[in-house]
């Protein structure tokens, strides 16, 4: 079988119907050797049915599957077993077998019916047990190993089959975070060595971190297929899972991250709110209001400031200035335009220096102001008293309400304010 000239795996218009129920329809994709493909999607989307069908274990009722250019149904059992190794979900591991015997069973496609495993088979089994870190368990009964150890033994078995394609159906289910990451890391190495792995995963963030490509299944068909950042979008998550979310690159981890929330307030017309902040003082306010679907803007934040990052992650329009620079005329004007356009302006528990004093001055033009005060202004004033005076003047205006951040959050949730 030529492993270089054709796609390793190609499905065209694959469908599965059981009885009168259509479980899969119009599934088309092609994958190359070296690709680490994650299949994600909600419960009942058809992921396991697809994997079984692609392995020739469940009847495909329409379409075609090619393995290195050859129709799946033309491959004999042993040929198929030398092409695709498949780790099923919740597989029963034979009672009374030790770990080495389980892994050795992966060598069956290479043995004649009268043959026992040869020295080479033992060497191969031990090699993959060492790779997945279970070599020391070789003589141990598989009934006496932990869930994580069991999964790594089964992964070694699948690898010992030495196939160019490896299908894994939720191999990380019930594993702790450490073992989950380990399985994905092993798969990444295997793919870098030229195999193709198709893995069903429920942990989208983990799949996005390790897989080179994701296929999102929903309602029995492919909703999205591509690089993780192309597939994992708020729109796709809403369509597939009915989830309200924000998808962003986590600055701490550098990985794609998802913030999910229960949408509230979408049925009524929400007021326009402008949040004045900076230095991390506005992040919680922006998140709270964004989750409740307020029409938001923010500023003037500084580049690199976490308030600017929160606004960007949530797609909130923000005015952002240079770090350590005085708010310039353009930013000051834009800030006032947003304040004037807003029904309510929230002034966060900001610390003031000369460079951001204009944020406080700008609040005077607002129709209605909610000041968030967690710390006395004197402790936040690095302007020699200028900010404190302005702040006290602002507090005396009739359109101003002063609340702690806890009171503000409570009143937003109960709908008393805004
Ligand atoms: N043999 C069968 N007969 C009838 N319906 C079936 C059969 N096998 C699966 N289904 C149905 O097909 C749909 C897809 O099931 P499948 O197990 O492929 O989903 P899945 O995406 O793997 O789900 P999960 O994430 O819960 O494991 C489900 O609605 C399931 O009930």
C-alpha cells in the first residue's frame, strides 16, 4: 500500500441511516499523513458512528471511504487492521491478561493463525509500552491498574499495531488533566513521525491546543473543518452546542481559550454603556455587562493593559492609548463621543496619574454616571490632589451614583440599575 501518493483517508458524501433515522449525512473530508485531526461536537452528533464507519465497523449507507486511494470495502480484515488501528470507547480489557499480553494483542494483523508472537513482536510491544510510560506494568494484571494506566496500555496496544492511521474514540474520557495532556502529547509525536491520528475529544481547548485540524460535527454533519482557530468560533459554538461564548487567545497561556456564559437580557433593548477604566480596573465590569448583552464601549485604556485585552476578547469597541503616555486629544475626543452616545457611563475604581486624568474629566459630560468606589480616592490619587478634588466635585452632581463593585454587580444582576 502506497502511503505517500494518496490522501491517507478520504470520505465523500458519507451517510449513515439506521432504520428510519439519519445519523450521518454528507460527510466529506480528506486527510493526509502527519495530520492530527480532532473530531469534536456535542453528545449525539454522530462522532462515534463516523469513526466506526470509517473503520469499516458500522455500515455506511451512502458515499465512499478511501484508505490511501483504495475503497474501504475492498480491504480484507487483515489489510484493514494493518491500515487502521482503532481504540474504541469503553473497551473491555480481557480478564486475567497482564499489560504486556494486552499490548501484544495489537500484533495480531501480522501473525498467521498458527503462529505465536515472535521475539520481534515482544520488542515492538515493549517499545510502545516504554513510549506511553507503562513498561513497568508489563506483568501486572490489567484489572489492577488505574484508569490512566489502562488508557496508556490501550494506546500502546493501538501503536503496536503499527498502522499509518490511528482512530481514538475519547481515549481521555475519565482521565485527570495530567493523563489527558499526556495522551494528546503522545499523539502529537506520533503524527510528527508521519502517522495520521483521528481522535474524538470533548475537551475543545485541549483538542485546539494539540490537534493540527478540527472537524466539528453537529446534527450528523460537518459544521466546520479547518485549523482550530478557524473552527472554534463563538458562532460555531453557538450553532453546535447552543453556547454563548467568547473565543480568544489567552495571553497567559498563549492558547486558544473559551469563555462561556449564560446569555441574559437579550430579549429587551439594552442601554448603551460606556466604561471608563484602565490598569485592570474595568475587566470585571466589562465581563459582567458583556455577559448580559449590554451595548458596550470602553476607554481610554492603555495598550497592553488587561482592560484592553478583555475588551478585545469580547469584541468591545475600546479607545486604547499608548502606555505611560498622556491621553491625547484624539483619544480624549473619542472618549467623550462615546460617553455622550451612552445612556450610562461607568467610572471604574481607577488609579489616577497625570497621564489618565482626562478619564476623570471626561466623566463630567455623561448623562448618567455610576462611580465604582472600592478604594478611597485619596489612595488612588497620584496627581498631587487634583484628581481627588475633581472626583469629589463629580460625586456631588445629581446624575452620579456611587457604588462598590459588589453593590454594582448585585444591582446589575437584579436589574435595579441600568
Ligand atoms: N445502533 C444504533 N441504532 C440507532 N441509533 C443509534 C445507533 N447508534 C447510535 N445511534 C444514535 O445516533 C446518534 C449519534 O450517536 P453517536 O454515538 O455516534 O454520537 P456521539 O457524537 O459519538 O455522541 P457522544 O458524544 O455522546 O459519545 C445518537 O442519537 C444515537 O442515539
